[in-house]
């Protein structure tokens, strides 16, 4: 038994074993390359997970650990089956990466396409993340063009902003749609401290719509902002400046602001 495991097991016997304990013990065995012992603890942890809600004592890494251990034990197909099941339940960049670890080289393109189709059907944010990771800009642009603005506005900027940047060069209209959604999302939340970022997003949308000859789409955005957010007095005047073509100062990026704060602290 690996060093330290005796004490850990004794503690578990006194206080009760949680899924997190099972994950920790499994990792100890994994480091020592005792893969079957590690797998036994993983499976115990997964069974415990199903019995009740564990909060911060859940073993959040158990499924991924299970896949790695099965692969280490020469059970690559079993690892793949679990990874595919997990991906179908929660399509994301992370579950995609785990899935593709267990795909044979000759089947990579096939399973990449299957993963994209599954994500497209079940998770907009997952589909966007995977497209950005794999640079599937054409597929992403087509899908963005086909969905309602409101669906985009529900997504976090962590997902959509990177997509917009990647689409800007060759797929301006899709990028403009995302930038408009980013601006609208901020307005809907009504947090005035973020209005400058909304202005930046709308400015980018305006430029891209004009560049692609879709001025009417931009005017539709303008009309919607005026209709639904005209009482946001700390936003509307600056927005009208953009509409009139008078560009405002570009908001500083997060990195620039962080650097300024750091310089202040050390001087």
C-alpha cells in the first residue's frame, strides 16, 4: 500500500468516506502505478456520488480519472465509451479534449464531426467552444447566422468574445452578430459600470455590418436599443455618438487595466 494511504484510510474509517476521499486515494495509487487499485477506489467513489449530494466533498475528477485508468490498464475502448457518454451529456471544450484522447488516429476526423454535430444539437456554448478550439470558423459562422439573437445574448462573454475575435477577419457578419449580442447582454443586465464595454462591442458591430454591406442589420440593432434601453441615461448619449459615426475612445482591455494597477502598487 502506498505511503500515507494507511493514515488516510484510518481517517476515513473514523469520519466516513466521501467521493473526494476516494478520488484522493485513487490518485495516490495512480502515482504509484497501481492502476487497478486506483480504479477500484474510483468506482467506489462513483457509487457514493449517486447516493446523495456531497457538495464540496464530491469527486469532481472521478470520471476523468476513471477514463485515464482504464486506458492505462489497456481498456482503451472502455475509456472511450465513457468519454463519449460524458461528452453527450455535457458537450464542452474540456469533454471534447477528453474524448479525442481515446480516438484512434485514423478515426479523428470522423469523431470530430460526430462531436460537433452532437454539440450543435445540444449545447450552443459547447459548440462554440469546440469550434473556437479547432478553428472550425466556417461551421461556426453558418450556425451563428442561423440562430436567434436572444440565444446568443444568454451566453457568457467568456464563450462568445473569443468566437467573435476569431470570426472577424473572414466572417464579419457572424462576428457582428456576436458583438451585438455581447452589447445587448450588458444592457439587459443593467450594470452601468460595464456600459463602456457594451459601447465597444456595438462599435465593432457597426463597423463589421457596414463593411459587409449589411447596414440594415445595424439599424435594426439601433432601433432595438432605442426602444428597450432609452432610459439608460449613462449609456444612450454615448451610443448615439456611435450611431452618428463619431467614434469614442476605445475602452482599455482587462490586461491594460491590470498592468496599470500593478504599476501603481509597486511605485
